[in-house]
């Protein structure tokens, strides 16, 4: 009887260990970003300026700023809280503007969602159907020093989106290459790098620390 009792206790302990391990695995699984899930955002306002990708899969992550002087958009400049992101959402929701972006962020690192990944935002002209776009509240006139010292939280958030889209869509965290309106090498790029086929814009500007953002994104993607 004593032997049977010890066996029963061992079996019970083993069952508890298995249950605990299963719970730990479940908790760990919740901590891993889902390939199918969306990144958490501070503000969501899905806009009407969007359309179908017509079966195309995202191959580019395109970085923008909101005050490219060639863009003809209102200026959004570092208002407290979510004011800039809400105002940008209203602009994207205006059918007369005929523009939109998937997500945006501000100087404080807040972010917003306007178009779901599976849909086409209207901001890169010939590349809309294969792009995921992020608007950064700011200007293409910022120096590299301004970006790195005054807008670090914003760059961090941009890197988080790049890492998220890399995990979800398999887009490489490396510089993309395009030729005309064709994607030669998938990856991350700027609006300016898309040239006339992307609308002929200058953002996010020559001072934007593109390489720094890619390094941040790679570190987040491997965490």
C-alpha cells in the first residue's frame, strides 16, 4: 500500500508539472507576436481612401513624413497626445484628399492605424498594391541629429512596425530596390527612393537616419 501511495503521489506530481508546463507554454505563445495578428496601436480610424490589392502581396515597407513640401498636405507638427494622428486620420478620411497610409506615428512614439494591411493605401502611386506605408509626423527638412536626439521615440515606433511587418509578411529588413514601377528587390525604402513612379516626393528627407532605423528593426525582429 505504501508503494502504491508513493506511485500515486508521483503520478499526481507529474500531472501538475505537465499542467504547469502547458500553462507556461501558453503564456509564452501569447508573448510571441502572431503572424496573423495586428500590432497594437494607440488610435484606430479606418478610412475610406483605400481599395483592394487585387491579389498582390506586400513586398515593400515605405517610410514617409507628413510635411513633404511636394505633397500638398496640411502640416502636422507635434501637438500633444493624439491630436496630430487624429487630424491626419481626418485628412485620410476626406475623399477630396484621395490619399491614405496604413499607419502613422508622432514625435512621442504614439501610433495610429488607418488602413488594414490586406488593403491598398493610396500614397505610392504605382507601388500602392505592393506597399505597406508608415507616415511619420514631421518634416523632410529635419537633420539627422534632430531625428536621433529629439525624435528617438518616433524612430523606435517605426522600427517596431518594420519588425512587425517583417514577421507577418516576410519582407526583408534591408534596403529595397526598384526600377521604374517594378520591385527588383523587396525590403524597406523611402518615398523619395520610389522616384516618379512613386509620386516624385522627397520625404522623409536627406537627414533621415534610414540605416539606424533598420538596425533597430533587426534587433526587434530577433528578440
